[in-house]
C-alpha cells in the first residue's frame, strides 16, 4: 500500500501487516557518494561540488561525531540493470527517504552488518520493473534477500535481522520488557495514523494526536534504566524513531507545534537517539524531508 507522504512505502495512514522552525542538534556531516542521481529528489542530495564530483555532504543531526562512513549506492531506476540476484549476497532493498526502510537499515547498522548485508537503493519515483517481477512482488521497500529467499515488512525484517545475524541483541531478556515491546510494536500503526491525520487536516492538532504523543511520553517513562522505550536501545526504538524524527520536523514547520513541549521523556529520547551512529547514519537533511512531504501532501 502506498503512502501520500512516502510513495512505495507501506502507508502510515492504514494498518500495515507488521506494520518555532526545526533546530536539529549540532550536526557533523557525513559524505555519501552517489554514482548517479537521476531525479530532483536525488539532485537535492548532491553536493555543491564540481561537475565531476557526485559527493553530497548530508547534514546529520547527531549528538556525537559519526564514527564511521559508508559509501552508499545510487538509487536504481527503470533504466538500471538489476544487481546479481540470488547469488549468495545478502541484500537489503531500501529507499533512502522511506521511514519503513529506515527501520531495517538502522537494525543492520546497529548490529554491525555493513559488510554482510549490502544496501541496494531503489528509486520509488522511477521504480525498475524487475524489482517487482524478479525480487519482491509486493513492490515495496524494505525487502531482504537472504538464503535465496526475499522477505518483507519492516518490523518483521528488524526481528529477522536480529535473530539471524550476529551482533548486539535488539531485544532484552527481561520478560516484562519483552511483553511491553510487543505492546508498543502493536501500537505503531495507530500512532502513525494519529499523527498523520492531523497533518492532513486543516484544523489544529487533534486530541487524538495529543493523546498518541502522551502515550509515547508515558511509555518512555516506564523503565528507569535508560532513556529509551525499554530502558536501553532496542527494536522498539528502531520502530518509532524514523517517524518521530519526521513528526518533529513536520509538526514544527507545518503546524507550528512542538511535539516535545511538556514531554521531557520524548525530548530526552530524541537527544539520546541522536547519539547512536547506527541511526544518525540513516538520516537525511530535515529540509529535504519537509520539502518532499509538503509536495506529497499538497501543502504550499
């Protein structure tokens, strides 16, 4: 299902099967080399450099300097040949601006799998036909090619990556935390729907939106052993942070509403998650996200 805000991603406005301006924290910069940038969105990400260079310096809102840099591939278009399929290479198909794909991308980074899971970027505005025909019939991102199979749905992929690859666990052993994790994962669709509904409305921020944000604020205060949903960083944070990132930008600029005002737990969460390289390495320029979303929502 397609989203108004994120074409080709599962829609935040309907349930998926698993599924005063913005002032970011002081930003280091990470260079992403694109071999080819075909459309306006990708040109927006290109660096101010000579014609021979295709390096874009992307501002990353991060509390600590990014400790590693990754050369990311150019998004593949309808004119692109497919990568070698089912050749034993594990591939994560993403769109760089899609929050659902960002979930799986963060999980891959956090577990240190950059050398074991190859990123393949898809241009959702000019999608290659072979992606649906030969890779993933659902024609959405993310998807993961592993062991001669292709799996999809972002939350399922986060769990799959956590269970089937080495690296730090994304789920604690504590039974109470595991149960709370499942409750929060089940709430992601309702949370996203509540927040997007107000963005689509010409009215003020709705009571439903306020209640959804308050629910998240309360959830972040349940465990006192850290600033994250389960205390320490986990798959629950991965599930929510791509959307919280965007909602903070969108609500500040479109609704003149600070989602962290009166919500100290949420404020602390945002500050601390921006110290995690696995997440900050997946972030795009806030102005780019805002511009693209305004276009998709028809907001001047």
